[in-house]
């Protein structure tokens, strides 16, 4: 194995409510490079060892907060926490503390959303934006990404 690829042990607290009475730990040996985040380590485990591993993620840019996990007992965003910072020791990943676990690393946030008065994530604006100048029309060919075949 090259210098750039090392192996780190990731211990994940797993819980499948349909079959488990209580959460239990499972350890996986994951090859990693210096630029791999904890989220990417979890994705590697899901893709290569156990496709039933369940966790949330969305933006991968430390903006949305959906990838929050307890990493070695500290709440962190897994997308901005790097495996290299824990090597050569074992890293422990658990669901966020103080929330009911739905499955594996996914917690029930409904109590928290109710506390903050939120019913659902906001999507879009309350009112559509008006054109900035009279006569402004959208390009009839569609968006640039559509024209490039990316949509």
C-alpha cells in the first residue's frame, strides 16, 4: 500500500430497530487518503462493507448540518472532519447525542424542529423575485446547464 493510502479503524454505533434491542458497535477497516472526510469514510463503508448503513448527508460543504454525528464523543459535521486527524487511532462514530435514534446514525429531529417552531425546511422564497429591469426575459434555450446537457 502506498504512503498516500493508509488504513484506519472506524467504529460505528449501529442500531436497526426492527432487529436490535439496543445499539451495538461494529468496526470497519477503511483505506483513506489525507483528503478523505469522516463522511467519505462512512460512504466507503456503505459502498464496500454494508449497504444497510444509514446516515444523513446533503451538501458536503459544512452548510446544511445534516451530516452531524458524534465523532469520538464530540458533535461535529462529518463532511468537514478529516480521517487523517485521528490516524493511527480508532475513530468512533455515533448518532447525535440527546436525540432518539431512528436507525444507525440517523436521529429523529422532529422534537428539535418543533422546539424552534419549524415545520419543514424552507425551500425557495415566499414571493418570486421580480425581474430586475423591465422586459427581462429568460433565454428561450433554457439554462446554461440545460444547454450543456448537465440537467
